[in-house]
């Protein structure tokens, strides 16, 4: 996670074009979301295997939130950041 955050900081330092910066930061944010999705996906599986229903429900809800955020981050560049002018 620290490496992903460092990468985002480097992007902010290296991009001068505002449109490119926005797209690059969105991509960096999506990498973080994918890391979180993978982590929560594993935790949901472990909760199911250990038959911890309450943990499964809480972690599944969080996993779904992360997936929704990822979907929104996909929509932004498709609608705004990557639009050719």
C-alpha cells in the first residue's frame, strides 16, 4: 500500500498537464481500490470458511463498497477525464 501511495505522489510531481494528471491519479486510485478488493475478497473467503457469519456480512458489505468505488473511478475517465477535446 505504501508503494501505491508513493506512486500517486510521484504522479503528482511528474505530470504538468491537468487532464493527464487527473487520468493518472484516477488510475493510481484504482490500483489502490483493486488492492483493497483483493484483500477484502480474501477476508470474506476466510470468514465463510470459518463460518463467521457476522464477519462475513460486514466484510462482504465493505467489499461491495470497494467494488462500487472502483466502478465510479472507471466511470469518471470514461465520462470526463479522458474525453478528447
